[in-house]
C-alpha cells in the first residue's frame, strides 16, 4: 500500500479565519493540515532562515533526536535545541513519547498574499 503524502499549509489568518476553518471541519468539510500565523511578521520571526533549514532537513524524515537533526544540518546541538524548542512552542514540531522530535509532514505549502500598505 502506498503511503499518503501529507502537506501542511503555513498561512496568514485572522482568528475569524481560523474559526471559520474549524467550523467547516466540524461540518465535515476537509481542511487539510494548517498552521496559521496572525501576521507575515510573526511567520518570519518564528520561521527564521535557520529554522527553515531545520524543517527542510526534517520534512518527510520521521522522528529523530535533536542531535541527529543538528548533525544533518551541520550545526551545534545547543543552538538547534533552541530552535527546536521555539518550533515546539509554536506547534510546528511535535515530540514523540520517547523524546524525539518530528515534523510530521512530507511537504510544506506557504500561502499568503502581499498587498500594498494602507
């Protein structure tokens, strides 16, 4: 049996947008995996260049130790530990029962629109 590819969408969404998506899901409308940020600034503050690099190395790779994640990207384990903690707090990474960390997606889609400043 072929495994289903899971894609998460990072988006900019107001609390109202998230509520509407949640209510639609409760109504049986498939929503897919979403991680929403209140602003583009918050998205970039949370997903720094080094954290993107970390997520890229973890995408589709299953659970791993922080040491393994650091080794994959050639960074110091202590620095990666700080990034992992920030991504856990943001709800982007998950921790397994045995203490490893996982980014449980095979792909990432980023969805937001940049408009002229008001």
